[in-house]
C-alpha cells in the first residue's frame, strides 16, 4: 500500500488527517504533496485551517484534510 492509499484509508478510518498524524502514524513527511496528488487523481478533499498554540504560546496554523463529497465526513480536529 502506497502513501496515497494509506492517507485515503486514514481519512476513511478516522475522518481527517493532519501533517503531524501523517508523520507519526504513517511516516509521511510531505502530506500536502500527497494531498495534491490525490486531488489530481480525482478524489475530492476538504481542507480546514486549524489554529492552535505552540509550547511557547505562539499562535500556529496547520491544515486538516478530509474526504469530500459523498465519501467525506466533517473533520473533527481538536
């Protein structure tokens, strides 16, 4: 199973995926590149900007991706 397939399966199983989840759970360091490839392959992907704070209190932003269309669920990211 390639990285694109693992990412799609992860979104099916868990609803969404973030860069941190892709790295720690799948060993994928270039999630945005794989997402672009998945979109090019014709899969509809929802993107959501998530806001959080780093360990020094600075506001940070990252993306959460989920399957779109009839296959998708709304991302549930904390």
